[in-house]
């Protein structure tokens, strides 16, 4: 896979599995029973999932039932707070009939786990979950067959509970999984679609379970890349340019080199200080005298929108029907433009990596969403075989799409190779902002037509430089066209800054524009916003989730602006349908917006862990407050003006509203993504609530006090 191919999947509406590479992992495992699931066969048996896309070429899920009865599940996915360390274990425990405590998740270790593109796009539950359940079901069937042979009893006379197989008519006649696996090494491939449990049989799936890593994290035992300590390890600090594109013209490092214990590394573009004390290393970098030739840049955070329109590539229609003709339309025409600024990922844990090269092999602990991509990048830069690079398991302290960048991993690897020592590199907050792949600034232009009856008849939607994900509408509009101009990442767009995936890439931008436009037409038609949405919908799932929201919120129909400060917005992401209602108070003197209450209804199919899903919704709401109200990157040319949280405001604890979550009970429907859907509506639901409160419409994110006052 090419370096940035994953971005294509992250910026589009993913509905299918991803192709994988062949690797042989079985030889590294010890005794017990090993279950290998070929996804090629699995998806052939579940052809409806594919919808015409390319199938995986080999296995990427397997598990090992050890000789003590414990179960290891190996996956290339990583845990970064989203909770799959628990929900994936629930799926496996359910089908295997063992206790959740008996499942050990081995995640993101490139020597032990099968290849995986990365953890993004809310794809873990949707695409890894079904084959994982299948592997568990096959393992259970294999163990029952072994028990039937050993106990000389028909398999139909046996049952299993919590890893103990027993004779139905004589429950004292038992055989444990541990006894069955002892002294054996059995490799079993799943060649047919296993029979999975029905929802009525679930004991573990659907239960609200505390995250399995919670105690580790609140007690400080969880190991992140920056927590690793190795004998002889040194800390690295790197000389950074003041602006992107700057070149060194002259440098004097003699003063830094005179500091006791300091080692200065100069390797082409990489200039670093190494020391056993990270503060000494950082101070040494400050002592280097350096001059740069910096490029001129006239684009800034104000002129960026005109730049994106002026330099937009040719657009391509991703969805269309009927005829687009504003002149031929009999209703009222609305032409609007929506803007959003660049937004940083700003994870609490900055990018970090600990690298230790020994001979021609290297071990790395890294904060990364893409361990296998990192492995290949390191191998390429160091000029060694990919199989000689091991990315080891570590927790990731928040990613949101921003930790697919492997820069800090490659830097640490280079420094370890040159110095011959274990090296730890933790980016400063300034580096985190400077090298971030921002959520793209974007422009959306919409022309729409609505009749006096409240029926929409035309929709001409044009999105510039955000991406395709979430751009297609789901309303019943006879004449419609959605055109995408450029992607949301640096490699194929006109962005002057590095851009990349940011929690629900493109969908936050697209949902803000679409649902604001819908609210404008509802207000013109003199209709309650939910009534207007329902009048223009045929999508049964969206109708269902909107009605669930209205019922939970005890919604009383009202026309906007009512002065009460309520807003509604809905959307689709990662296969899940969401509808949000927000209550806001607007200070007309200061322009400050206070979000008091948010209700979220979410249709995500089968809910594996209701507690985990609720936490994800709450996380989406709180993180969404940031991009809606305060977060934006200021820049001038290649100079990033935000250097820390004093100039880049994240949501505060005092901002947190009361949050109510409704997870629709749909156990017979496939599980969908839960880490991103609710966040897509936050910009629109707050903007619509502000309009209801004040009659002022905001067209640019974030809705800062200055922009609110201007709109008022």
C-alpha cells in the first residue's frame, strides 16, 4: 500500500473491508489451539458486505486458546481510548463462551499481530468484529468436537459455559478448555461461515462493561510510548525551523556541544541533542545559533477561503438525480456559503516514540494509529528489511486521526541507529501544533429550493477541499447534485498547510453546511425543524432516529427563531444514524455561547457495550464543542501562530453540558461505528440553536464571540 492510501478510505464513506497483505504469524506461537480466519472466505460467505469492492487476500484475525485456558486475541488494531480493548473482547468471549476476564487482547504488535491498515474510520467494530465473532464461534465448535472425542459423547449432548464443557444430562461430567488444549498445538482454519449466536442467546454482548484498561489508566500503570524506560536510554530534542519550508543557511552548535554529557547529531535535515536528562537536551538545542532562509507566504487564516475557491481542482459529482435548474424552479431559492477554519488534533499525549536499534534490528514503542505503516516507513528510511522492525504494543493517548503520521517514529529510529543507544523522543506542544496534519479549512456552497408547502425540490451542493465523506444528502429531493472539489489531505489538494483526517473527516464540515441549510429553509417555511426534516425524508432509519430524539426530549413543535435557543441536526457516519438536539444560551453583550443541554439519539445497530458507546457519544459532544465554538489555527504563510493552549482554546470543564444519550435497541442489525457519528452534528446543532435563540445565522466555524456579535 502506498504511503497515504489510507487517507482515501478515511475521507470517504467506508462500507467495505480493506485489502491486506500476506504474512505468516503461526510459527511464532506456542502450544494450544490456534484459530485462523481467512477473511477472503469469510467475506465470500458474507458477500453482501462487499458491495463490489476488492476482497482481502489473506487472514487478518486469529486467536490462541492457551494451555491454561486463557485466550489471546491478536489484532493489528490499537487502543487509544475508544474502548475496543473491551468491546472486541466482549465479542470473542460471547462466541467462545468464556468469561471476559479470560480474554487478553494483544494489539498493534507488528511481530505478533496480523497486518492491519490502521485504526481509523470507526471500522474496528464494523469490519473486524464480524470475523472475530466467527473465529470465536469456530474455536468453540473445535473445542466441542475435541471434547466429544475425548469424552466419547455425542456433541449434541454437550454444552459449554465459561470455558467448561459439560454433559447436559450429567453436569458433573466436565472438561475444561485448559484440559483440552494441554500438550496440543492444533491449527484450525475457518473455511465456512460459522453459526453465530442469536441476540436472544447473548450473555456478554450488549452488557454495559467498564473499560478493561480503566484501572491501569487511573492508577498510572498504563504504558504509553513516553513511559518506556530502557537501560542506557537518552532523550532527544530536535532543532526545528521557524516556518514550514525554511532552510538552514548557517549554524554554530559549539556552545551546545560544550554541555556535559550532550551528544549532537547532525544527519542531513536531522539535527538533534541527546542526553540522559530531557531538559538538558532541550536546553542544548536552545544554545544552537542558526539562521534560516524562510519562504515568503501571503496566505493566512483570513485569505485561505478565497485561495481554496480560486485554486480548486475540477469537481466531480458523487451523487446526482433529476435536473439542476434554478431558473426553472417554482419555489424560493436559497444560496449560501459556509466556511470552516483549520483545526488541530491537540491530543493530550503528544507524538512520542522510544526506539532501540540492536545490530540490524530495531524495537519501537510508538504513539501511532498505524503501526504497520510505521514499520514500513522505518524500514525504508533505515535501509533494513521490514521484518527487522518491530512496533511494540503501547497505549495511545488520543489520536482522532492525527497519529497516523509516522514522523516522530522515523526520527527516533534514525537517532537510535546513529547513536547506537535507545532513544526516546516526545514532541513538545509547539512541535505538536507545527507538524500537525490539520482538519482542512473548507468552503461549502449550496443552492436549494423549497416550495411554500415545505417540500424541497432542488439541492445543488458544492464542497471545496474538505472531502467527500458526509457530502451526500439523505433527504427526498427530486433534483439534486453533490459535487466535490478536491480532497481533504495535502497530497492531492490545494491546502497550503499539512492536512489529514480529524475525527469523522470531512463529515463535520459537510453536516454543518447541510443541516444549517435545512434549518434556514425550515424557518422560511414557518415549520418546526423536526417536522420539516420528517416531511422531506423517506429514509426509514433517519425517520426512526429523529422520532426517538423527539420522544426522549419531549419535543414540542415550534417555529424558529422562537427565542428559546433549541437546535436540531442529524447525519450519518460510519454506518450509524444520529440526531442531536441542543439547548443554548447566547450572551448578546459578549457573544459567548453556553451549551446547556444536548440530547443524542443514535442508531448504531447492535450495541456491543452500551457503556462504552455512551462514553463515545459524550466524548463526541464535548470534543465537538471545540471545533464549533473556539478551535481554529491562525497562520501566516508557513508560520503556525498557535504554539500552545494559551492561544488555542480547547473545551473547558465548565463548558460541559448535560448530555443524554439514546442508543436505539436494534440487536438484530449489524453493529456500526460509534467513535465518530455524534461529533458530526455539533457545529450545525449549535448554529441552529443560536439562530433559534437570537435570529442570527452563523456561517463560519468556529462560532467565536466576535463572529456571534458580528452576526447579531
